[in-house]
């Protein structure tokens, strides 16, 4: 799997510790509705916490459209300001 895009899909949704989980959830829901696939990335415990909360909220948003999502976490290396950092990525897609 390409770490930046999936089948010419959307950009990675990047989450920080200061991100509003409801806003991120709305972005996830919108991308899933449009592309049927999303990737969410977080670096650090606070950011991962916000990402997981956003994924749970997005599930609720999408349930109104009768879409149930599942997400698979994995580690990936990203370069930020010339430094390699380990990020947690969540591959998000409708439940088969």
C-alpha cells in the first residue's frame, strides 16, 4: 500500500494534540462518503488520543448514512523538518 495515497484517493488527514476531535470526525466522514477510504495520521500520545476519539465520533456520523467503518492502525516513518519521526496511521474503510 502506498503510504501517501490509496488508489488515487485523498490526502492523509493529519491530527495534532490540539485538533478538535469533532472537526476531524467531520473530515473523516466526508472523505469516507466521497472516496470510501481515508488515512488518519498522528504523532505523539495526545495526537493519537484525538485521532481515536475522532474515529469513534466519525462512526456515529456515518451511521446516519448506514455506513459502518473499521480502521486498522499501523506505524510509519515520516520526515518532519529533516528528522525521521514515527507516526501512527489509521487506514479507514467501510466494513465489508
